[in-house]
C-alpha cells in the first residue's frame, strides 16, 4: 500500500512543483514585462491609478525619442565591445589562475589566494579616486580601454574556476599528461579547457552581465559622447525638469535585450554547469 500511495502522490507533487515554479517565473518576468508596457505607453501611464498593465501603441514613437536624444546604436556597440573583451580576458585569466591554484603547489599559494578573495570585500567606491589618477597618468581617460582595464582581474572568477577545476579535473589525468611530456599550458589548453566549458558559460554570463550594467566607473571615465557606453548614454535621457518615463524605459528595454540573447545562447551550458555541480 505504501508503494501504491507513493506512486499516486508522485504526479500530484510534480504538478505542485511545476505550479510553484510557474508562479515564481511569472513574478521574476513581471518587472521586464512592466518595463515593456511602460516603453509602449505615454509618460503619464507611469503614475496612473490603477497601474497600466497592458502594452500601449507608442513603442516606435518612444524609441524614436531615444534616438533623437542619444546615439543609441553607437553606445550599444561600445558596450558590446567593452563587455566582450572584458569577458574574454576575465575567462582567460581566471581559468589560468584557477588552474594554478587548484592543481599546482607553490610557496604562499594559500596566502595569495586569500589575499585575492579579500579584495572582494572592499567596496569599489573606495578605490575610485586612486584608480582615476592611475588611468589619467596612463593617458586612458575618455577611452574604452580605460573603462575595461580595471575589470580584467576578477576575484570571483578565480574562485569559481579554482573550485570547478578542483572537482572536475582529476589529478591522475594531469599526471598522465605530464608523463607524456605535455607542458603546463598544453595541459591547460588540451585537457582543462574542454572540461570546464560549462563553467566558462556560467562565469561568462555573470561577467558580461556585470560589465553591461556597470555605471559608476564608466560615468567617471567617459566624457566624449562618441565613447559613451549604453549605461552612460541612458543617463543622459533623464531631465529633472521634464522626465519622459516612456522614452527612458524604452531605452532601458532595448538595452536589456542583448543580455537576454546572451543568456539564451549559453543557457544550456549554464544549466549544465549548475546540474553537474549539484550532482557532485
């Protein structure tokens, strides 16, 4: 009887789980949907009572206002270049450092690793002024390289890669490759990289999203409108005298679309990384 009861309860429990997940998903997607509604509505709909929950007819008109105010597509391209280069460099440096911390023994390894992790607790605002002077002395003010360079070293990325490589890459495989005469970099390229691709996707999405949404440093460094990233350009849309919420949220909506595309392209590897980690 107990087995029969379990069989009968299994479909019910699955249905409850699916219903709960569907409700949570709807709550998670609602802010994005509401942003789309505001992007298609006049500015007056922002403070309307009851709130507007159905899309309007001003999607194209509001976006035209954005194009009149800022060079939207140039700013999007600048952000894409910055985020892509930062992501590629962070993945390369983090995976190399993670490989070294996970599989090699050297003096001061634990102290150095802890020092890297401790930098995560320092608020970025504290380093804003000295970093600005360093970038100024290097002649990188008002340039995209000046925006990128501070984000190449990512403590979180090094930590995640170290943990993933420690659990996913067997020591026996590394030793066998060394016996075959492989150099450390060849082991990294031929053995480690194929194994950690799911972790690459996870870290890549995190880094790309963080770089895309970063504002303070970009706003501090960039002054030339031709060099603006999308976050800095969108800040130019607000006017204290006359705030057009429809126009602003139209720009924000279209600036969010690339993040959704990136996630959809790499979601399989992202889910694979999470699933593999949970199984281990």
